[in-house]
C-alpha cells in the first residue's frame, strides 16, 4: 500500500490480492501527492511465501533520473534496514542482467508506492518515489518494507480493538486501504498490534483519505493514547515489532537488544488491551460495538507471545491474572469479548 507524500503484518483464513492504481486527479492537492492504493495490494506480511525474496536477497535497479542526493537517501534506507537486522537476514544487491527477479526503483510525478514483496509473473517489482517522498526518510523506509512483503498495520483483523475507523468519512476510492484483511500464510499472527510501526498510517495519510481532510477517520482508542496518537511524521526507524516480523518471515535471528525492546512493547500493549477489555467490554453483547469483538482471544494470544520471552516477571504474572479474571467475569454473560467478529472483505469495518 502507498502513502501520501510527506507521510509516511495477521490472522488465519485466506489471502486476497487487489490490483489497482491511484486515482487522484479529482482531489485538490499539491502536485506531489502520493496515492493510497498501489499496483499490488497485499493484506499482511508475506501474503504468500513465494512473494518473499529468496534468501532475503533483494536485487534492485535505481533509475538514473534520480538526483545524487535521492540515490543516497535510498541507499541510506537500505543500509539502515540491513544494519538493524541479524547479519545476512536481508541484502540489497544491484541487479545484474542475469538477475531475473528485481525491484525497479523509479521516479514518479506524484506518488510514493511499492509492489508488496517480489512480483512473480512480471518478475519486475516496482517502487515509485516522487520528489516529496524524500522529505521524510521514513517514507522511503516505509516503501522498502513494502518491497520486503509488508502491508499496512491498520488493516490487521484485530485493529478495531485499538483504533476507531469512521468508514463513512473516508472517500470511497480509499476505503480498501482501511479494510481489514486476513492472511493464513503469515508467520507473525501472534505479534501485537503496533501503533508505532513504520507501516501504520499517520495524520497526513489519514487526512488525505478522508472526505474533508479530517484526521479523526482513524484514531487511537483512549486506552492506548499513551503509546501513540498517530500525529507524528513517518518514523525514521523500525520498531522492535517491525524487526521481529521481518525476521520471522525471513527465518532470521535477532541482534542483541531487540528481544528486550520487543518484550517491553508486548508488555505495554497487552496490559493496555486488558485494561480496555476490563473497562469497556464487560457488558452484554452489542451488535454495533466493534471495540470488543474477539478481545479475549486476542489478549490470550498476546499473553502467550509474552510467555515465550518473559514468563517469570511480575508484569507477566499480572497480565495472566487479569486475563483469568476477565474470563471469569464474562462467564455468565453474552459479551462481544468472547465472540469472533465476521469480517467483511469488501468494506471498511
């Protein structure tokens, strides 16, 4: 998926691919305005293992029309990814004529967008960068992570537990960019929702997709406001969750310190989720309440993920106790927290 300029994987059933291009001519925006809908839309990390780059080697070709400074910015983002992953996990190599699969990085008049992962049929993946895409290094980084196979964070099936989406306030042609998707291939279905991810929409993208430049069509629920309000510019770095997800999909180890940072975030988001469920979801089922659906199952997965790394700490024991208390509290009522929501793949909810 793609970004407006200056803006800047998750569950189990099936995969759908969307083919489309950005249509922005009738929206009054400056000349450099990237699209929200790209050439090939994947709905989680690693839509299909075939879309991952074998051995993590991404062959690339950079169009000669980029300026020296722009080429340096692209190279800097590539080196950043390489340096933050386990040695040899991901490699970016200039394409030779014998390299059949590669990503062609080229200028664009008005958009920042990338193919999701390795494109099989045409063999050439594409990454487009307009001039304004270079105003924030986070945008180039975001698009390169798309090239590795990642889609947007806010289309995860569990997103409604963490953010509110006003589908009616989103322009029709952009609603697919906010529609939740499911991917049975994903190796990262247990990682928690990451509000700080480099792959999450932020204020400028949200405003652009709305009918009236309203940044409230996607907003963080109150329980998680201390983690992020999505108002900042595209992050200039990968989060520990981003790194974990890339590493799991490409079967890599982790550099020192990543596990500790990841456990810290799992701690923060899991406790916040449990507090949200306890405060807002212990009531009879309401068909129009999307903030609680499947909450117990999601919280259970996050606690299990936490257990893999840190099952002795007081915080983990507290979370485990809270989860048990919530289960006991909802045992006698029909609460959304205990139901899995049916996801409509053709609209925004």
